[in-house]
């Protein structure tokens, strides 16, 4: 079998940030790296889960909702993938920055937190999700489209 693209990236050179992972026609996969790879502590499941609910909710309620293909966590628990179609990099970056601020400042009941709505509804930590987002607000604060490429 062929090696998939995400395994071809040198993870020893990735820092926290937002990167273009791959481009397939008009779908761009972004690597929202929230933890430096292979450097604990990793994202904890409950916080990661709550972050996912808020990140996906924000993106799918934005004016670009029809362009959002997927929002989901990386299995290595170091960040998220964001797949968007037909949106330029500067818009995706700005939208991601706004999502991080939304999560960091979130007040209220976590969306999709009931047994009817979620397959693991007891495994959530809203405060941890907000902490992750606050960190990413700082990481992405001055981030530009020029920084979306992985370091070689």
C-alpha cells in the first residue's frame, strides 16, 4: 500500500499552528496543530471531545457552512483536521481564528451533549476545551497565510 500524505510530513518539525495538509481539487485539508507532536501532554479525550462539539458547531453555523466538509480530531490527539472546499486560505485562517475565540469565550450548555445527540455524552470537559482554545487564540493571533506551509 502507498503511504498516505499525512505520514509523509516530518512530525519532528511541526509546531503548534495551522497548516495546509493537502489539497484535493477544491477541498483543502488544514492541520490545526494544538500540541507539538510527540511532546506530552497530549489533548485529553474529554476536552478534545467538547472542543470538537464547539468547533464543528461554529464552523457548520458560519456563513461558510456549505463549504465545510469535515471537522474532526486527529487520532494522535495533537489537533484537528478541517476540510473546506472552495474557500481561500485567508478566509479559512480567519474563520479558524474566530472559531478559537468562540470556543475560548463559550458560555452556556455544550451543544450535542445528551445521550440522544452524542455517542459518548458523559465524556466531556468544557473547561479543558476552553483552555485549549485560549492557547490556540494566542498561537494563531499573528498567524498569516505565509505560515500555512509545513517547515522543511
